[in-house]
């Protein structure tokens, strides 16, 4: 029977999410990959439990994570039931709806019908009465924003989620409107999930990061390792057990061309000089930004979880180091 490490909270970093009362572990574990039915359950379970032992309290899911869609939530539900049920109050569990989940007009986007039905399905799959954070996964260009935000707010009022968040709302004007609506409805936006890493600066360029800082909304960054590129994974070759070799539709060979590899090598040298692995430096860089409360990693093995959590040991960068990173990625 699983018994968590007694020292799991010793010297671990928890950051306040915006101006809320909630603190998140600086490192959060995402279940997008490696938790579906196509992967080995024992490996998924081992990663989740090792993460909890190492002070990761936040686990991020979505209705469509798998494959097949729904299977990551089901497998996570099994881990919860078999191993973590006694620790529910130590966990922050999030899920989302917004991408295609079931056929017909009610299984996608942002209608009230879809969001409420989808969360009910997610709760059943995970065997939960409530999730801690429920996200709208992506903006819906057709449904009135007010309807989507009202559904999120009503979900909190019904007790099926404690907080709500937005994901992939990159347009600052849209994000600001959504924050305002949620605030007026008495259910302030807790957190925004965005892609952000040393290579991907869209949120800086489009002004979203500045807005989130001004509005004091918590930011959690996904794919902080650029799906594995910002690690030592591809420095020599394409490992057989890598995401790239698995034929993932989300990571292609052309994403790792010679120009990218050269930058990765230079960043890797720099990380060594800081006594960090490249993964640790990439996560530390994200965590050094004041509005980022947590980085949302994916892992395929326990050793990666162990490597990533050590990123919090050094999250400060000198001006010279920051400039060097900019020179490398330019
Ligand atoms: P990352 O950028 O963290 O990439 C994860 C991959 O990096 C792993 O699968 C692994 O690759 C490699 N890796 C991880 N740690 C190490 C390490 N220490 N050393 C070497 N390689 C390492 O994130 P993801 O793209 O997986 O996204 C993370 C989470 O963010 C998702 O699970 C999900 O919860 C969330 N997300 C949200 C989205 C949204 O729309 N809201 C979109 C995408 C993600 P390998 O498998 O090859 O070993």
C-alpha cells in the first residue's frame, strides 16, 4: 500500500496564485501525455506518486487527455482511488473542457450545455465530487463570452469546482473582458494557462503577461520544456522512447532542425555552467517571472519528475545570463 514520503513538504516552493488564497506547487504535473490507455499504467502511477512524494500537489487534466479521450482522467481516477484517496485535501486537481469530446453540436467549444455536461462526465471518470480548478480550454468564437463565463461561474456556485480558470485566451482584450465578467458574477478568474518558454514568447509579445501582472491573475505555463526540445533529450539523436519518436501529432521532426539544435546546445552549455540540467534551467527561467506561479510539466519517466523538481533550487538569473539567453534565442 502506498504511503507518501513524510518529508514531502520540506523545503518545497509554493507560490500564491495571483491575489487568491490558493498556493500552487511551483512545479505541477500535467497528464496530457503518458497517462492514457496507450501507456503502461504502472509507469503513470509511479510518476504521479513520485511527484506527490516530491511536493507536487497540483495535477492538471482535461476531458480529452488520453488517448483515447477521457482515459487520462479514468486512469488518474484509479490512482486516486487506489493510492491517494486519503490525501484528497492535499491535492489540487484541475480539468478542462473546450476541445472536441463527443459527436454532435454539444461536445465541443464553449456552450453552457457542453461545459456543464463535460464536467459531470469528468467527475464520474475521476470518481470525484468536485475539482479544484475547472478551465475553459480555448475561446469559442461563436458562443457569447457571457454564456461561457456564466457557465463557469455557475459551476463554482454548484460546488462542482472550487475555482475557475481560462486556457489559451491569448488575446488580451478578450482575456480582460472574461476577467471582468467573472468578477461581476462573483467568481473571479483564479488562473490563466498559457504556453510560455525560452523559445515561445507569444504571451510577452502580445502583452498578455503584462495584463495578467496588472490584474493579478495567476499564470501557469504549459509546455515549459517546449514538449521536450528544451532538454538534453534530442542533443545526440532521437531516442526511441521519446515523444518525437512516438509519432505524436504535436511534435514533428521539423520542429528540431539544425538551427533549433544549435540553440539547444548553447543553452545546455549555459545550464551546465549554472550546475543545472537544461530542463531545470528552462523551468527556472519561467519561474523567475513574477506572474508565473507554477510551471506545468509533462514527463514520461520517474527520473524526469525527479530532475524537474530540482529546478526550484535555483531560479535566479543574473542580468548577464538573461541577456545571454536572449542572444541565443534571437
Ligand atoms: P513539457 O514542455 O514539459 O514537455 C514534456 C516532455 O519533455 C516530456 O514528455 C519529456 O519528453 C520531456 N522531459 C520532461 N522532463 C524532462 C527532463 N527532466 N529531462 C529530459 N526530458 C524531459 O510539457 P508538455 O508539452 O507535456 O505539457 C505539459 C502539460 O501542460 C500537459 O500535460 C498539460 O497538462 C498542459 N498543457 C496544456 C495545454 C492547454 O491547451 N491548456 C496544451 C498543452 C499542454 P519524452 O516524452 O520524450 O521523454
